[in-house]
């Protein structure tokens, strides 16, 4: 019923608090469509994850920017967010509360997204149990690879893809020119 990337996003968000991976799986899903067909609600969810990643690392400016952008998108995309089994109104309220914490430069605290689809929640919780994970666990603030994922991951595939895209653009310009 829901895209697997979204279910994976929920798992990373609520079990591992791996916001970097949340961003990765949803961005990949979002980019599967042509640019003019991409759905904005995915960007809102991605920005929630990025905002929380920044907050947890103490990047208050980055967190505030991302979370405020996410609120704007979710407000605009309420119907799509609700169709994903989330309560858009409660999501905005949670984010607004979290933005206030960021503005006060308070320490990061984990929170759960308000899932309204009980079948989705049950399925996610079962999957977590199978993987010996705990749904709704707080973020492990002592896990450096989780906190600093952007600097500890292997980026070879990203770099290679950027080179491929650059070569395509150059070839396209040569054909036009």
C-alpha cells in the first residue's frame, strides 16, 4: 500500500534514529520520477530528517531552516501527508514545538511521527521486533557514526554518479553548440 522507501524511512526514523539514512532512502525514491513529476510531500519528510540530523549535531541554523521548510511543505501538502498514514496537523504541531527548542538552542530530543494508520504502525513495529530493534527508542547520542554519518560514509558512488551526470551535461552542450 505504501512505497517500500517510505516504510524504510519510518523504520530508520523510529528505530535507529538514523536521519541520514531516512534522507537517503526517500531522496532516492523521490528522484525515481522525472523532475517535473516529483511529489513535494517527499521533500517535506526528507527535510524533517535533515533538520533533526542537524539539530542532533548542534547545527541550530541548519536545523531551523530545514524544519521551517518542512512545516511549509507539510502545510501545503496536508492531503498527501494524510494519505501516507500521518496526521499532518499533529506533525506540524510537533515540528513547531521542535523548532522552538532549536531556536532556544536546547539539546536534541527524539520524537515519533504521528502515524494514524494502525495497520502501518503494527507492520512497522513487527518488522522492528523481527530485527531486534525497539520502535520509538531515543537516539543513541554516543554513537558517533550515527551522529556524523555524512563524514564517515563511503561517498564513492555519489562522486561517480556526479561525474557521470557532468559528462552527460557536457555531451549535451557539445551537441547543442
